[in-house]
């Protein structure tokens, strides 16, 4: 039973209200002044305080200040006869839970109490009820999905419910997880049937190699200043939790696009910046394409690739390129904005989430901090809120930039190992493999025996690409149990899933 302390110098006149609350199951302790309220709090625990603002002796505001000092965890609802704005401002400034103006009826008080003591429970209960009603509808969407637009809608619905159910009971969370797995299983079949057509025909969804041509260049043609921000490993659910931090500065237009395969930085990000499929990059600009078995970094030529795309389309815009690996780099970029603010195009790569993903694999402590999708989202939101990222967006809005926010691929938590055998030159990625004479179960993967047909370079004439689906990951038979234990529950990318392939593409317009 929740315990409420009510402090009011006219408490005897409030007996009907008190009886009403007791009938609703609350235990109400009453006092007639601020000092008695503080004494009661020192001797007994309360879940909530109802505090009259206009009391003789120690006023309501003075009492509130002392409560916040000694018992900051207890929510306070202030009740007053005064409608003066300065009193209201002082009360709100002291972080009260609610502010009610007399005369108040019992239902008003009950509503405020429920909002402050039971809000999360009521929201969770309603979300659970709503999801139970929507479950069959979403299942039908999954089973009937026949186009990439259908799958985008499925994914949006799943993310919406994942966020709504994040704080609900585990039964609903397990049901949603089961539905996500079912969706990914069907999505993988859909990709297997359609991906070859996407990369060989004119009829295809917006993909990695077209982002600049179809989204960046049209804005430049209109005379807009554009900042293109690529956040590595950035999923739709992660975008949704940082969106409120940006919406203060920008009007937001959100869409999804479909990444190319493999959904890895080397292939997908280079395709974005070059405006070409990986095979075209390797053929046309061999010095800018780094094979996976080479020692140099796989993304060291991004600025040059952007320039090649501008040159091919005979565009004369000057641009700047910045890779931000930590907050200090972000702060330096903010300072540099004053120098480059007249450039029509600035390109920024933010690597924090990718670094977090790798650190989670390698660090036991980070694994504990990001032990679920919800925790992974929470770390993303915390990084965005407390790093230089928010300041970057605020400053870009002040400078009047149109901002495009996207990613090269998403990531998925992997839980199911699949055995694959390859030679020493086979790539090490857990969600896709490139090699010759690969040994695997073809029913468990999506295979490309002729990589060139799919716009991919082939290191050898007999090279094959294979991709993991659902929450699978590849593991070699050697030291199998060790690697399975090490990688199970980590976040990986490179394969086929809604989370990896359908990623946010957001256009931000500064608010006037």
C-alpha cells in the first residue's frame, strides 16, 4: 500500500478527499504545517507528498526546498490557491512532480497521484494489452509481405513495439523476440529471391550506392548547404532514441533505405561514398579498393572516393571530410565549422557505435553494460546526450545546414552458431564469408557463387560469398565451443537481417 503525506494548514476541511484516497487503497498521513511534515519524513517513509503552498510559519516553498535536500527521492505535488506565475516558476524550478490550483476535486488529486506513482505500470499494462491485440496483425504483415516497402513497414512496427515494450514484463518481450525472429526468417527468404534482381535491373529499392545521387545532390542543386553524417552501425531503434535530442533544432523527415551486401563497412560504406558497387570501385579505382586480406585499413580512402563521385557527375562543389572517433575530435570539428561553414558539402563519419560494438565483443565489462538490445540503445542515447554529438547538431542548425543522417549498415545480436569450413584465406567476419572451397550447409545461408553478378569483387576465380541469416553466426569447427561461447550474444554485422539491411536515412531541416 502506497503511503502519502499530506501537509495543509486546513487539513480538517479536506477530510472527504482523504477518505476518497483511503477508499482507493492509499494510506494517508496528515499534518498541518511544514515543520511537522519534515518531522514525519524523518521518522517514516512515504511514497508521495501533497504539499500546500500557503501555510503559516514554514511556507510550502521553504518546506519544498528542505524536502529536496533531505528526501530528494520523494515526489512532491504542490497545491496552492495562488495563480501567480513567480510562485509557479519557483515550484517548478524545485522539480516538483505536479502543480495543482485550489479548489481541487478528489479525482484531480487521484489522477496526479496515479501519474506519479503508477505511470510506468499503467503504461506498461496498456502497452502489453495493445501489443497482444496487434500481434496477429503484425504476424499477417510478416506473412503477406511481398515488397521491400512491406518489409520496411514490418520493421517499423517491430521497432515501435520494441521501444514500447522495453519496460514491460518478460513474457511480452519474449513474444516480440519470437516475432522478430519469424520476421527475419521470412525477410531472408525474400532477399534470397530478390537481391540479384535489385543489383542487375533498374527496378530496385534505394540502395547504398545511390544515396549521394538521389538524396545529397538534389539538395545541393537547390543551393542548400548540406552536412552528410554517417553514424557507423546505426540501427532504426537507436535512431529513434536519439531523435528527441535533435528534434529541438530540426524538423525531421525519416525514411529507410536498403544496404548492399555484405552489410559491412568495407563494402557498404565505400559504395555510399563512391556511388558505385564494390566491383566497380575495384575495377575503376583499384588503388582505392583494399582487399580484405591486405594489412591497410579498409576505409582509408573515403575522402578520395567522395571526390571520384563528384568528378563522375561533373560536380564542382568543394567539400570537407571528417572522421570522429571520440568527443575531442567532435569538439575540434565544432571549432572548425567556423572555417568551413561556407562549404556547400561537409561529410562526417561518427564511429562511436561501431567502436562500442567491437568493445562489447572484446570487453567483459562492456558486455555487462550492453547485455541486451535495450541496454545497447541506452548506451547509444547516453553517448549522444553527453558527448559532442548533440552540440554538433545544434551548431549545424544554427549555421543553417540541411543535415542527412544515415549509416552504412545496422547490427544484430547473434545467438545461433553455424559451422563453416574454409582455408586460411577465408575472411574472418562472423556474418559473411568470402573464400574458395567453403564447406557449409547451403540451407542455412545465402550463397553467391558468381560474385561479379552481384557487383562484388572476387579474390579468386572460385570465390564464393555466403551470408548468415536471422541471428546466426559462422564458427569454425576448430575450438568450436570456445568461439561459440565467446561470440554468442555479441552484436555483429555483414549478413542478412532487418536490423542490418533496413537502416535509417533522415533529412533534417533547421527550425526557423
